[in-house]
C-alpha cells in the first residue's frame, strides 16, 4: 500500500494530493494514509504535509528501494524482483539463502551497506553506507559447470558497458572481472554457485562498485589500489557526481546484464569474449600467475572459448587458467 500511495503522489507531478483523495482511490482511511506517509518519510522520502492541501513530494533522494529501481527498468528477467536491505552482512549471503528457498531467476538483493562484504580469495570488501553499489543477482542458467567462467566474464562486461553508457568513460577489465580506472580498482565481482550433479542449481553474482567514496573513505591498506568513480571523475573530468543517484547506474547495469545473460543462454559465447577483450587491460601484459601453489611469470596472450586466460609462461609452457584457481597481478602494479 505504501508503494501505491507513493505512485499516486508522484503522478501529481509536484501538486498537493489530499489524504481524502488517496484514501478514496486506495480504499483506506485517512489515518491509514497518514501512517503510510510516515513510513515513506522514514524510508527517506521528502514529503510536505499541509492540513488543508494534503501531501506533496519533494526532491527524491538517493534511495534504492524496489519501487525506485524498477521505475524505468527495461528488463524482463533481471531485477523484476528486488529485495532491499538498509544493512546486511553480505548481499551474497542473503542471496544464497533466498536462492535455496526457491526465488526466481534474475532476483536482485541490494543494500545500502554491508558489514562483512567480501571479494574473491576471501578478501574483505569495504562497503560504506550509501557510498557504493552493493548488490547480488541470483541466476538460474540452464548451463553446466563449464559455462560459469563465461558468465563471470559477462558480468564484468555488463558493468563496463553500463559505466561507459552513463559516464562516457571506458573502464578496463583486469582478468577475470575486476573493473579498473586509472590503475585502481573500482569494482569487483564475486561469483558463487550451488550445483546438483553436473547442472547448476543457482548462481549468485555479487557486485561491489565504489561509487561516491572520497579518497579519505578508503582504509590505508587498500587506498593505493582502490578508488571510486567519484574520485576518478573529479580528478580527470572535474565532474562532481554527488547529485547522481545510484539508481542511475544500477538500472543500466541490470539492463546490460540481461543482454549478456541472454547471450550466454543462447550460446553466443564468441560475442561475449570479443566484447570482453575490447575492455581488457590484461591481454598483452606481463603477469604473475599464482597457479596451484607455484608462481609463474609470463605474457597473457588470449582468452579462449571457455573464458580461460591463456598465458605463455617463461618456462616455455602455455597454461590456460581458470579464475577459481589463480590470482593474476600485473608486474608493474595493480593492472
């Protein structure tokens, strides 16, 4: 009911809407209307009240509730069901529990803050309140284990395409799925899954994107290799993104993710890899590969049809690497 009241007030386009009108249209009492208005204010909406005129919506703040995100979202699968949490230990943890309960393909879990956010290899992920995009997407692809790597690449491609679309800047993708600007990481993607026999039951894509943090927001131990879109755009384009809402980037990410997910399900792997390579900052670079307890130095040559990184190592052996087995770090810094 709260969402229906919000929709009615939005439809007034800045004019006052009386409690009597809202009650009559929605079949509830004026007291019930008032209680829902109070709830909307608690959610962060700015609503002016007048005993004679009713209610009027003020400027909409940076809110990521399902109603706000789904308004204007052009997808049919990804994000048609959204769960919003003000704070959570990890959106991936919440998503896995939800997936086990049988939620639908494309369900999104999003939070203002994570208290125990994490990345690949068990690393922690600093998830400041309302400063970034912290979300997980539950997928139920009709694929086997061998296709998971492609979905991981596709997810990073979706984020890269969305950032390019909204801010007209081309990010780099460090294999397999770190999004990098100016040599520093702005986004990481953590893929977790559940399988039955050789079939994927569900897949959780956790996306952590640093959006509005200032340089001082990053802990000292990571400030040399992490940044945010806000910091980068201020330095390079003198652009302040303080007034840009997170939803303005979340919606394109979900939309682009739906596009690449559809390609995965159709088997159009070649298209995904081709587009991914266009954003790669790993290919052609000298890298260290930590592989099964040993470290090798080599050149990243290619990504094969299975999404594996092809590395020509100094010992003369060309190795094909899966993301779950290695950590790749450029010799001259993060990239």
